[in-house]
């Protein structure tokens, strides 16, 4: 039986730090995928674990609930009375907590402010990103100075300070601590490699990524439409009637989308949800679409691809009443594709998808629910349990995904 549930994401540094700590103690934690978005985690149950809806959150098999990543790490690590990860003396322990706080409150937020806009996770402003990069580099210089004179952060062996700080830096190494930074900062680079290559770390983080160059900001793709020659004069703002969603005109369907969304969320996909779907599907009310990213050959790290999907879904918000879909990243870093299937109110894709400015970055292929092959496509891309074929016919396993519901 698992020691408890960890709410978070495998490619999130704070979540990873707890997985590494648990691995050190051979403790089994059930990872419950929870978005790194407080707004998405509003359920009362999760808020009773993490009042702000952030990740990670922990709930023990015995019902003990804990928020805040430092506390969760200490709790998980201290389950082993003989652990060496918490140091030998009171001074060691206090120094470990000091590094945990430094990594969590000083390093990570500064690096996040640098790479998050570059990855399209936060709004981009060149001046702000340049300032954030300077602040991040100044902060990590503390580590380089210390590690030039010390092998590990506390004492002569690996402690929680090392595993925690390295976990929180994984995304920085994958995106902004590039080759030239690494050659100029050999102590931190040597230390990071040592820590992530320890067996317990490697077991939960087997494929570290090292950026060659600082990841570049690429604005979301949007194909320009020619403007109409003479636009009708604008109505004053206060007189403008509230724009209705074009799909509202279709009226109320007999297949209630929320019923399907609940089935998909609460029942086993293959065993219960999909049979229910085919029994209740109304082809005159809805259509099924395979939705693929048009620029798969430009995708880099899988978590970046998954962020693209998350961003697209956030921008589809205005069509939530008319859409359900699962879209996922298949493959590995530098060899991945984004594909998925959506259930769409009506028979056209455009009215539902064009609310997202980046909808033209995707291709839309209508599926035929009477075709066995198309039904299999729907099932596979909603169940996420079989690989998809890459451009060269190779199998690309499921990596991560988002459900739009
Ligand atoms: N003080 C919390 C911070 C947790 C936190 O900020 N988590 C981020 C992901 S690494 C998050 O969930 N952010 C979502 C949001 O701010 O909406 C801790 O140390 O555990």
C-alpha cells in the first residue's frame, strides 16, 4: 500500500523533490496528477490539503494532510529513523533547512521568472525577462561560490539539501542554464550531475535535459487574416450587445455534454466510459475531430509541448460548453508530437475552436463514427494507453496530456 498520495506533476521540480526523497526511503507514493495552476484546483477536497490550490500537496494513507514542499520533504525523509539525508547534528539539520529555504524562496522563483515567459507559461516582456535572468544568475552565483569550496551543500555526504536544490533546478538546466553557463560554472555543474546521477534520483528522473542554448521565446503562431476593405463603423462600447457564441443557436442537445464529461472523469475509460459514449453518441448533434499540431517537427522538450496544449485549452475557455477533448504529447524530448480527439457541438470545427487565437496552429480532421478505424482513433486518443505512430512509423509512447472538459 502506498505511504500516501502526492499531488503534483512529474516534470515539476517541487513535485520531483518529494518523489526523490520518497525513493531514498523506498516509500511508495501515489502521484495524483494535479495541475500547477491554483485556479484549476478549486475543489474543496484539494483545498483542504493545499489551501491555495498549488502543488505539491500530500495526503498520507493515514489521512494526514500536508502542504508546503519543504514540510512534505522533511516529513517523507524523516520516516526513515536512520536516514542520513537530514544530517548528523543540529547544526547540519539547520543548515539543510537553510538551503531548502534558499532553493524554494530565492532560486526557484527567480529562475521561474526567467524561463516561464520564454516557455509561454507567463506573459512575455523582454525587459522583465532580461531583469529576471540577471537576478537568477546572481542568486545561483551563491551556489557556485559555495560549491567551489565544498563537495555537497551540507557536510561530506549527500543530504536533502542537495536532492531538493537539484530537483528545483531541473527545469533551469533544461532551458536557461545553457552550455556556456555550465562551462563557466563548473562547480555547480559537477555537483548537479553528481546528485541527479544517484540511483534514487535517476529512478524518478531518468532523462535529464541540458539546454544547448537559452530557450528562445516564440510567440504563439497566428496566421494573419486579410482585413475587410471597409469595416463597418464601431458601435460605442456601452451599446454593443454581448456577443453570443455562434453555437448557442443550435439549441439544447439531447446528449448533455456534462454527462459525458462526468463519465469520462469518474469511470474507467476503456471499461465504462467509452462503451457509454458510443451508446449515447448523437452524430446529428455532435461531430468528432482529430486535432493535430501543425508544427510537430519544431517541438522540443515534452513538458514544453504539454504547456502548448495547456495554453491552447485555456484559450478555448469560451467554448467550454460546446467541446470535450483529450490532447496529448507522445514521444520523448526532441521527438514528440501533439495529437488528440475532440467532441464538438455541431458539424463544423471552426465555430468552437476559433475562439482560441492559436487555433490555426492545429489541423482538424473530421472522423467518421461508423468507421472502425476512426472509432479506434477516438478510443486510443481518449484512453492514452497505446502509442501513436511518428512521422517515420516509429512508436511514440504517451508522455503527458490535458483533458478539455
Ligand atoms: N509555498 C508553496 C509554493 C508552491 C507553488 O508555488 N507551486 C507552484 C508550482 S511549482 C504552483 O502550484 N503554482 C500554481 C499557481 O501559482 O497558480 C510551496 O513551497 O510548496
